[in-house]
C-alpha cells in the first residue's frame, strides 16, 4: 500500500493507468470497505486482456472543507489516517491518496474549481434546502479528484442517494472531460440491527444509538403502505424515536421529483433526521 500526499507524486505513480477509484472523507467503516472491495473486483474484471495486471484501486481520504456549512462538523470530523490506510489496504486498495487542502485547492482558491450544479442537486425539500452549499462543494471536490486520479471507474454508495445522482448527472454533463469514466453504485451497508453505517454514527451516545434505528424502521414501514401514505407513516415512526425530521419523502428515484398518481417505479424513500447535533441520512427503494 502506498500513501501519497501530493499531486506531483500521484501523477507519476498513475502514468499509463486508469484506476478504480473510491473517494472518501476517511474514518473508514465496513461500508467504505465494501466499496473498496467492489473497486478491486471491477478492476480485475475490466483488465484487458484478462491476464493483464488489473488497474490499481485508489482510495482518496480527504475531508473536503467546501462541502461543510458554517455550523457543521468540519473541524471535529473524525480523522484517523493510519487506521484508514491499514483498513483500505486490507480491503484491496493499492494507493491511499491523502492530500492536504492546498493540494486540492492551490492558493486557497476553491472557487477556481467550481462546477455547474446539476438539476437533481436542487430539488425542493431535499439536501439543498438544508445544506445550500453542500453539493457545490461535493461537485467541486469530486471533479477535482477525477481530474487528478483519471479513473476508469468510480464507486459511490447508495447511502448518499442524492449525491450519487448528482455525481452521475455531473459526469453525464461533462462527457468530453471524462469520456470513459463509469460511475458504479454500491448498495448501503448496514450494522446487524439495520442502522446504515456512517462515520457520524461514532458521535451517537448510547440512547441516541437506539433511537437512530428509527430511520431504518421508518423506511421499512414505508414498504408496507401505499406510496401516497408512506411519508405520513415515516414521519410517525421517526417522531416516536425522538428524531427531528429534516425531510422524510417519497420521490421518483431518477429525478427526485415528488410522485403523483401516474408515477411509475423506481421510487425511492429518502430521510434526513437529527438526534441532538448528529444528522443522519438513509434511503431505500420502495417496491409497490
Ligand atoms: P464519505 O466518507 O462519507 O464521504 O463516503 C464516501 C463514500 O462511501 C460515498 O460514496 C458514500 O456514499 C459511501 N458510503 C458511506 N457510508 C456507506 C454505507 N453505509 N454503505 C455504502 N456506502 C457508503
């Protein structure tokens, strides 16, 4: 496993290869490791000829300041590079790219790397309503990382479902910039009791940890009712778990528009809710 801290070293190591790439903010858990294992498989399966050495798996570990709002947890976000490098290696990564902020945004100039925001980033009542600068920061850092890593494949978790759609739309709108890049979606990895794994789960006090299960229980409850009743049912379950709801909605899974009587699947339920100052998100396909 090679740990790289600068763009100069990265470009030397990645000459003539198109990696399988997993962007992360670190504090790696089993969800991230599943993405890394998936990247290894993808690299192996896309080696040409099949006997050729597979492309390397690159994991970036970078807490991106521009995707955090002013009152969010940027400064206290967990940072544990040594443990992350060991975990990423155990899941099959060959390169950990852990740059300093100045490497990603030279001369402290993030705005030089701004990207147009896809429509799906600004759908009413979702992330953008509560975190208005979040997806601009995500697009900025992911575009920057794609330019530096030049991957053939990049793996993203369905855990951040709107983010996945935003990245897919960003890449589709910039095909000339990343002509061969494929975005691969990986299902949400959960604890044995159903809680979606998240680096922010570490902030939960024991009583909050129990109530955090309300998100998965709300998504499960939404499965057994008509889609038009799902939002009310989800809100009931969340409130019973003392969760403060940012949103609990059922949307068209491709456009994230509200559904109506003539909507056709796929449909997705999406939740963001808070326990104290810990904000949790989760989502699930709704199969009518
Ligand atoms: P983060 O480090 O939180 O920015 O996440 C990095 C990547 O891991 C993103 O593509 C996330 O969607 C993905 N991810 C985070 N948690 C999970 C999970 N529980 N299951 C699957 N993917 C996840």
